[in-house]
C-alpha cells in the first residue's frame, strides 16, 4: 500500500473520534464519563483479542501495560475530566498541543531533531483549532487545564513509545491494539466503579451508542491509528490529530444545527492546512521513524538486547 493511502486510512481514526461528542450527548447517559471510557475500551479490546488470538509474552506484558495506560487507561479519564471542567472547546485547544509534545519526545526517544517547520506547523494547527472551538466563557479551571495537558502528554508519550518499541516478531497491529485497549480498559474499570458506582440502566439508544463507540470509534479507529504509527513517522501521525475537533465542528453543524462563523471557517482552513503540511516528508539527520515499524523476537535470549536496541544508531551513540 502506498504512503498516501496509509495517511488517508490513518486519518479515519481522528475523524471517527470527532464524532464522539455528538454520540455521547445525543445517545448516552449523562455524567458517566468513566463508564463511557470503560465501555469504549474494554469490549473493543476483548473483541480484537479474540480475533488476534495472540497474548503478550516476556517483556511485552510490561510494555503492553505501559502503552495501554498511556494511550487508553490514563488518556480517557483525563480527557473526560478536562472536557467536564473546562468551558467551551478549551479542552480541545489545550489538547491540540499534542503534536508539539510529540516533536519534543521524538527528539528524546527517537533521536529525531526538532525542526522549525514541525514546531511552526504544530503552532498553526493549535491556533486553527482554537479559532474553531473557542467560545466566550468564564475563568479557566486549573484542574481542567492540567488534566487536558496531561491527557495530551499521555497520548503523545504513548504514540512515541509505540513507535520506539515496535512490535514483537509475528505480531501485527491488530494484536498490539487489542493488548492496549484491554490493558487500558482494565485500568479504567475499578476507577469507574469507585467514582461513579454501579452501571446505569441502558435503553436501546444508549446500547447503540456504546456499540458504535466500542466497535467503529475505538476498535477499528485505534487499529488504524497504531497501524499508521508503524508505517509513518510519529509526527506525521500526530499531525492528523486536529482532524478530530474539525470533524466535531462539522458534525455539530450538519447534524446538531450548530452554526459555523467565518472565524471558525478560517480556523478550519488553517488547522486542515497544517494537517496536510504535516504529512509532507522531512529529511532530518538520524531520523529512523519513516521506515516501517520494527519487529522483534519473543525469545528471552534476545529480550534484553531488544529493549536497548530498538532506537537505532542515533540513540546508541
């Protein structure tokens, strides 16, 4: 499959995530963010695990738990917490700094030097998102801002570590996605029951909403996302992130009757332009992330060597 097709398929993940707000508000029980996160992650992980029929082995039990915590288990609760405590679309604006986190983390973990182009593209994307989603509101909530920043940092770290660690030999992106969703869901489960209590009663609309979130919005979307991480650079993947709030704005306009102002349309053009620009190839010394994702043997003999040798020559120096 050529690179353009890979980018387009990976872009379907944040586009799908952009429908989450509309589905949550129109179909699901109110004020149950942790239960919703649990219903997104754990059923999707178990379905993919049944399809992949592969369990982690050796050091990958620990790696899968770490990735599941970063990409799912910590990310979902922090994201919902910020959305509930911040006004308007401020959570999306703060979260849109994710590409800048990835640029910095790629320098540390992947040996990729930050470029002026990537930093400016990240700033333009965040500014465009802010024009789309920001509305007049009161004072910001410090906890909400910290939660939004932490959610962006968590997902960004998970994205870069997924790129750095690759996959075990013979394991495809389907199994890797299953491990992370299952681990993340198991982390959310006790928190959801402790904070929110017993599950709410569900009607047909809620069941349909949860099925959509678990299957299309999570199982398929995260499989496409992690597949894309394996074939594109970490920065290319994360620059697709602004498609999520842009999709949310379009869905709000088309399905919920929300108006789009000229300022919002200008912001959409800026954010979309930054997203497209972020997919253009960059040549940087020592960068290895543009190559296909590496795979490593499960053998215990090579486990320690694999854990130290997955970053390429740039970090071994």
